[in-house]
C-alpha cells in the first residue's frame, strides 16, 4: 500500500510515532552513559548512534530537543565525555527501562539494575554488563533546524571489546559479541549473518568472504 | 581488551576503517535513489539512515565529504528529492554492488540489476525489488565540522509498505517485510525478534507485548 503525507498527518500521535520510528530500517541498540559534575550517573537508551568517521575515529547520535530536561545532554556539556555501550540480549529489558522518565537525582544504573564501571581515560560510566563499549570525548553538536533535534558528535578515545570479536582485518564481529538491534520504539531483535561480501568494484560480482 | 586512541591511530587505514565502522552497533541497510536534472538515475547503499522526527515525519542520513564526486548529493541538490529503500536478503549482493565507483553516466540500477519505479509525488526512482520504501523531499543539510561529512535531512512525503507489515498500533514490522541489517562495511544479517516491550515507566517492570 501507498501511504501519503496527508494520511500520515491524520494519524493519531502515538500511531504516527510508532509508524515513523519503524521506517529508517533497523536501528542500533546502545546505552549512553554520562555523569554530572556532582558525580551523579545517568544512563539512557539510544537507537540513533551512527558511524561518523574512521580518521579521526568518530561517532554521532541524534537527541530530541533540549526544551525538556535531558540529563544525557547536560552531563555531556558539563563533563565533555560519554560512553556508548552495545545492548546485548541478557540486558534488553533493563536497557529498555532506562527510557522511563526518572528524576535527575535517580541514577538509571540503580533503578534499572545495571552496573557502572570506569576507566582512567573517560569521565563517564560504562555499563559493566555490555561487551562492546566505546569511550568518547564530546566534539561538536549540530542542531537540525526543522525540529530542534541535536546531532552530537564525539571522538573515540578508547574501545573495549571481547578478544575473540576482533577479526584479522579489523572487523569487529558484534553479532558474536551478542549485540542486538531495534525496530521502532520497542522491538528488540537478534541477528544471524547472511554473509560478508568483498569490496565492490565496477564489473566484478561481489564474493562472499 | 581495551584499545586506546593511540593504538587506533597506529592501525593501518583499511584495518581502522573496518574497526571503527563496526562499532556503532548494527546499521540500517538502505538504498537511496535519486535522479539528475538530465534524468540519469543513481542508486547508492547507505548504512547511516536514522529517524529524525515523527511530526513532521523526517529521516536523515550522513554522507561523506563532497570533495570527491557524490552523485547522490548533487542529484538531491538538483531535484530536491530522494527515496529510501530497505534492503532485503534477495537483493543484498546487488545492493552491495552499488558501492562500486561507477562513472556518473552509468546508472547503478542497470549496472547492478535493480529496477527503478516511480510514483506521481516523488521526483526520484524507488527500487521495485524493495518492500518498504520512503519518498522524501530534501529539507536541510548540516555539515559536521570535524570531518566535513554532511547530515542530510528529508521530509517524508509518502511510504510504500506491504499491507501485512503494518500493525494495529502503527508499528511497521520490518522483519516480516524482510529488511536486513549491516555490521561494519560488508557484513549482512537477518534478524529474529526477541520481544516487543511495553512503554517504560519508573518503578514498573517492562512487559512483553
């Protein structure tokens, strides 16, 4: 079926939110860890983390407008650091629960049953239960003018990953590490590899590698 | 293991590219269709499409710097339109092949064996073989200052989806529609639902819905 903009505009709010949130394709499943200058930890689920660049190594994610209170945003601006922690199946309910609207004095680590963990480099908590974790330094923010969302960019300062997930060519097998994926606002999925394909060149059929 | 920024900086270029591209979590698998003002179609695989907002309905994706020739970018700027087409297992090799560096006068539709398809609203080709397709009007671009990548934002003008993928609450079951997912630069994966979870509220355990 073809659904026009006019029909989308007529959807009720929650229906439209479910609908549009499903359309980007599958979404990355991450917990972003931060800490306030008073030392209060915060943890929030984000499905918008994307690769920004490899040299310098950078990650980005989109945040909703800061007109409402956004602890992740204010902590990043205060300390300059955040962590990205892949969600695995074993903690998907705890991860989802971090999206509840807790007060600023409540740490989602405590409220949702996850464990903060620190390194010397990053002034923000990692999630101990995650297998793949990335420590970032805030670099820049870009405001999307149409709806006031903010695209946050961070430089990768360190990566924590299981030894057996790192392949000979630098590829990190995140499926092997148990990373899961999101559809829409609330659906969590395991993955199963179809294949890796060789670098594409004009006139040459890609091979499974 | 913990891998520091210093060690990442010492990786060779391809190794680092594979490594960093794997770290965001799983990535959405989409083909973006455009057309030049002369009517030449273009199709390119993108793993950076994300949800930007539901009201107005918007999508975004990150492009590499335009210092090298980027047909997708120039076509969007010329016509103001692009399509987002979910990649399904049946076309993952053709989709991957669109990343080869074809000349501007070669259409990836022809070169890779995919079929352009049009509607009355969108001045850009859809991929006939895709099941879920989104027609967008270009709205704004935001340059990431650190590495000159560009975050392109479009307003959704129409959506094409199989009837049986649209659920009662607006959720689109993209797994049912066969949408696949990407890890790194070249690994393609099927998905399998773990569960959908109820809206999270403080003090209430999320339920499977």
